[in-house]
C-alpha cells in the first residue's frame, strides 16, 4: 500500500506533518502531490491530480486529501467514479468508513482538527479493513448510480 497525499493552502501545515509522520510511523511510501508551500491553490485541481493518479494505481493504494474544512476536497473527490472519499473528523467515522464504505480516500479539515486528533484518525483509517458482504452490494449500487443507473 502506498499513500497519495494532497492539500490546499487551508491544510498545508497539517499535510506537511502527516507526510513525515506516516513515513516514520508505518514505513509506507508516501507520494506528496503538494501544495508544497502556503500559496493559495484551488482544491478541485489538487483533488483531480490525486484522484487521477489513484485510479491508475494499484487497488491497495489509498489517498489522503486535506483542505480547510475537508468539504471542498470531499465534494471534488467524490465526483470521480471509483473514488470513495470519506470526510472524517473523528475515529469512529474513520473506522466505519473503512469497514462499511471501503473508503479509498480519507479527507480531513486542517482548520477544524488539531494534529494529534488528525494523526489518531489516520491511524485508525490505515489499520481498519473493509468487511465486504452486504457492504459490497451497497458499494456496487453506488457505482451504478454514478453511471446513471441509480435506484
Ligand atoms: C480555502 O480557503 C478553503 O475554502 C478550502 O480549504 C476548503 O475549506 C474548501 O472547502
């Protein structure tokens, strides 16, 4: 598993912290798509870059997107078929986003979370596995809805 990461200026500092922390803590390969400084960038551009790469990569790879609130990044990422982006501000939601939703992108808000809370959310999200079964049926319906076959 590799971790793709991207942020806008609203979460630049959190992204910098998490890139180093994930590399140290889990010895995972982290690919950092920026932003590489505090300059203002548009979150749809950053989300598009990460989602395009993630959809072309190994299915085990996952993404983490960060913006000020997490809202813009989650809206942008969920427009990409095959991306299941979960906006999580607590560990319970992060756990269920893996077990039930098989989220392949974690989204957090750098202006609403402290670093320790964000690290705790990442830890849960990296460790938890998808449970499959009835949850896979629901995910299949999500993909169909995205193709115009909604229920
Ligand atoms: C940028 O100011 C801010 O709008 C962005 O980081 C994010 O919170 C959008 O949803």
